[in-house]
């Protein structure tokens, strides 16, 4: 691969607010600090990938408003010479999310759809969008693409089918929405998807297989059946379900299932989990781009996600892949000591791949 990765979908500005506590209804709480950061899949993954591997060309497809927030997004992208924004158009109002983070790291989101709701198939000219991988999302948060199409189950299915016809590997991510739209909108897209990267909540919503009990404890015995059920829905290359404790995946070609536990981070290391799922996806996709196995790609993705937790936003604490892998390689992986060496041992290999295509 040498054409780069295209990120499409949600272009959002996150208003990050850190609250002393969550108030009761009609009550008041104090915001201890606040900041702005790029949010949404297309924004976050673009910046994360640009930082992690500056030699990988990145293209962005989406819509921002003709407003101050739209200027902010494009200004942020301009700081990375490998990022191509020619496929970003401007109309409407830029989408934003108010993200309230409690002291224990729990987050609540208040989302304004804005211009993201206007993104449709006409934005995707694959004669011009020359990439090896297209990562698009969030499914369920893109009104036009989530909507009907005369020839496909949804407009998103059309985009994914067209990308695959153009020889582009397709990848999707989903938003953790409360509701019953998963089977109607997400499931049909899987037949046109090469790489699926979602979290445990989303995986359960698609498959109907619970991964948490009522107390929030992980039902580890259900992981493999959930992942294999997702694969059976039509995904072509990799399925990966990530969560705080572990990431589980399957390589469709070999039918090999794998589980890789996450890093045991020291107390006080985590600043915010905003965008950690996107950081994980970037680590995984860069693994696919550089020809890593699924297991190696998950180890890399776990390391990138862990590093992202040290910042207010997904990209704030990130460094290049070799630096991330070296930093995360010093942390323990519970009940799987050999994996620590696996992550640390990847550093030299990844460093050698910088600027090299597979």
C-alpha cells in the first residue's frame, strides 16, 4: 500500500468540559477546566494518523460550515502537510459536541448534527479519491448516509460498494447510540465492509449478544461468539471489538480468533478517554496499511489507545508510532506477561517501516 488512507464522515469540534460532579436535575455543578479539540471520526482519525505516521498520505472527506468552527477544523488540518482537504466542502453549520467528563472519566455527550447531516454519496468521487483504505463513520450519526438509497439498503452501502469496486479497502465505525437502529442501518453495511472496528456496546447492539451484565461486568465467555457473529454478517477482512479490558478480533480469511488484553496503566495516567476508540482504530488501520497480522495490529492499536488516554483529546498525547510503542512497552499486560514484550518488540519493526510500504 502506498496511496494512503481516506477518512470520511463526522467533522466535529468537541467542547471539552471537566465537571467536579454530575449534578442532579435542575442542580448546578462546577466546570473545573475546559478546552476545544477536533472530534468526530474524520477529524480525530485524520490528526491521529498524521501524528502517528507522517509518511502516510491522508485524505479527508466531509462537510464543515462556513463559520468559525469550520475555520478551526481546516486550520488544524493545515498543520499537517500530508493531509489533503480538497474533498472537504463548506455549507451549513459546523457540527459540535459538548463533552462533559466527570472525575472518574465517565463522559456524557450532547451532539449537534450540523453539516455532517448533509454528507451524501455525491461527495465520494473514487476516480479522484485515490486511497488504499477508506475509513468512514460514524454510522448512525450521518443522517443522509444512514438514509435510504434506490439501489442499496442505505446510502452508506452505496458508498462502500463503490469504494470496493475502485479497489479500496473499506472500514467503518459506529456511534454508541441508544436505540433500535443498529440492525436496520449497521447490519446491512457489513456486507460492504472489509474492516469493522467497534466497541463492546455497539457489538452487542448489532448482534444481540450481551457483553456486559447488569452491573457492567464483562461477560468474557460471550466475546468469541459475538465476534464470530459479526464476521458472519458479511465482513470481508477483519472484525475487531475493543473495550477497556481487552480487544477481540477475527481474521476472516483464516478464521483465527484472537484476544489481546489492554495495558495496565498506573494510577493517575488517564486524563480523558475522549476519542480513545478513534485512536485505537488508527493504530489498527495503520497495521493493515503496513501489512501487520491482525494480532500485531491489535497490539499496536491497544498501545495507541492507551497513549491517547494521557491527553484531554485523542491526539493530544500522541507521538509517532515508534515513540508510542516504546513508551507503552514498559507497562504490564494483566495475565499475559509475554504481550509486554510483544508491544515493546514491535518498536524496532515499526520504526523500520516508517516510509516503507507493503
